[in-house]
């Protein structure tokens, strides 16, 4: 392996250029003048490094962490089952008809969003709950902004409670071989405290005193007890089937040593074996671009690691007294990278340098990169989903409105992570 910058050849620098271009695409959400999103950039980057370096396709395939891909796919199937069964919308509407005060309703929605995101995908929860929450607020004459921003932030925070709540946690758990139960025991308290802080800020902070914006005023809406035409109607049988599989998987993860990817894949197979839901409908809800994003970044990062430049950079930081396995540098690196290139690419960049660092570093990386997604509107896909669906209801959530909650809540929750991990 090269020991100095002068030892690297033209191929190495070509890979570096591709790597930099790919992560520029992660930062921008695509590449200028090209019809590419992040997934397209990652896929083309993988193709480019394979072509430039002559990396055998078999080696490129081995660079992909297959257990992570399988686990992610399997839980996409579980989430699709729950969505097609109308479960998410039904739960939200049930909360909406409860005789709660404004802050009571806000607390209930934060708890529901956070709890569901810990088991299912935070992105799916936001996708399913946002239209119902928007309609609920408009009918009640409530300012929808705190509720919708709270939904996104709670989904992000709640997803950090388990190793299956979001893609980056799945990756961390798979690569570092973290025990499911051990992770939950360390993560649940900071997650719970973070959700309380979010509620306090939205219930009693500046956002609570904000009047409805002109483009977010109440408008006549259909009763919130009914599902809108585009939302699947509640199906008790399909919902029960999905909940049974999800509950069984949680018990397997907590109390057995059965590989999580294998167990989840079996659960997905059970759900696909259906007489009422066509497999094409279920598979149509799979986020295939996200799976491609993962696979492309695995290959690009592997190629970059082979140049030795990453190891040299980490070694140089070590000579300056900065060690990524230490809590402080890891918190800063995770938070900054998560908002520069998004949390999944950030985790992929940092994970190779945490090998053998122990369970605590993995827990901190998972919590930090997830909580940091609340800082900016573009910091999390869940935030963008809520903003996009809210716009369809005539409610504008721009970066300034999000920042009023996102920045202080992120700083507070990262402080909670720091304090909790120092005590652990």
C-alpha cells in the first residue's frame, strides 16, 4: 500500500476523482445538467471505478454487504404490507379523533411516529402519515407546521431506537455485528429523551406561538375519520398478518442468534405468499433506487479504500491527536458528514475506520447520524417527503421554517447523545 501521496499512480487519482464526483452528487442530490439523482450517481460511479480500475465484477459484488441489502429489502416488504393494509393511516386517524388538547395531540403523534419508525422505516411512516396529519390539522384549525415538522423529526429520532429503524442503522448493525438487544438497551433512553425535547420545543418553544402562515390556513376538508381516495382502506386481516410477522421478527432479534437478514427474508417470504395482495403491488412499493444507492456506494467506497488514501488520512489525523473512535471526533464527523452527503453515505465513509472499536462507537454513530438528519430540511429523506406531501395540501415547509425547529432540536439531542454515551 502506498505510504505517501507521491506513491499513488494515475489510476488511484482517477478513482479519487470518481469518488469525489459521486460524493458531490450525494451533497447536491444529483449532478448539474444531468438527469441523475443520488442513486443514479452512485450507480454510474460504481460502473466508472470498475471500468477504470479493471476491478473484476466478482470482486465488486463481494464489496457489497449483502446481509444489509437483504435486511433492507425484507423490511421494505414488511412496510409495504402494513401500508397496503392501511395500518399507518388508520392509526393516525384513531389518534386524530381522540379528545386531546393541542399539545396532547402533538405528543400522541410524536409518540406514534417515533414508535412506528423504530420497527418500520421512518421514510414509510412519513409517507403514510403526512397526508392524514395535514388534513387533521386543517380540519381542527390548527397550525399544521409544528405537527408536520414534528412528524418528520420524531420519525428520524424514533428510527434510531433499533437496528432496523433506518438504513444506516441496518448497515451499522450488520458491519459491526452489534447485538440487537444490546443496542436497544443503550439507545432507548437517549431516543426517549430526544422525543420529549422535541415535544417541549414544539409545544412550548417559538413554534408553539407561531400563527398559521397564509399558505397554511385551515381549509374545508373531508372528515379525518375517512381515508382519502389514494390511501388504501384499512384491512384488519392484512394488518394483523403484517403485525404478526413484524412482532415475530422482533422477538427473534431480541432473544435468538438467528441471523437477522435470514429471519427477515423468511418473514418477507411469508408476506409475499398471499391470496389477496398481488406480489407486484407489494414489490411496487420497494424503494429499488435506495437499494441501488447502497450497492453503488459499496463499490465506490471499496475502490477508494484500495487506493490507501483513506487510511493515510486517518493515520494523519491520529498523529494530530484526532481519533475517529473517540466519542468527540466521531460525534462531530458523523453530524457534519450526515448534513454534507446524507447519513447513509456518511456511515459508509466512517464505518471502515471503526472496526474493532467496540459496541459503544457503533451505537454513537447510529444515534448521531440519525439525529443529525433533523438539522436541515435536506438532511433527511423523511424531511423531504413530509415537505413534498405537505405542499400538495397547500402547506409550505421551507428550509427557514424547518430550521426554527430542526437546528435547536438537533443540537439538544446531540448533546443528549454525548452526555448519555459519556455516562455509559
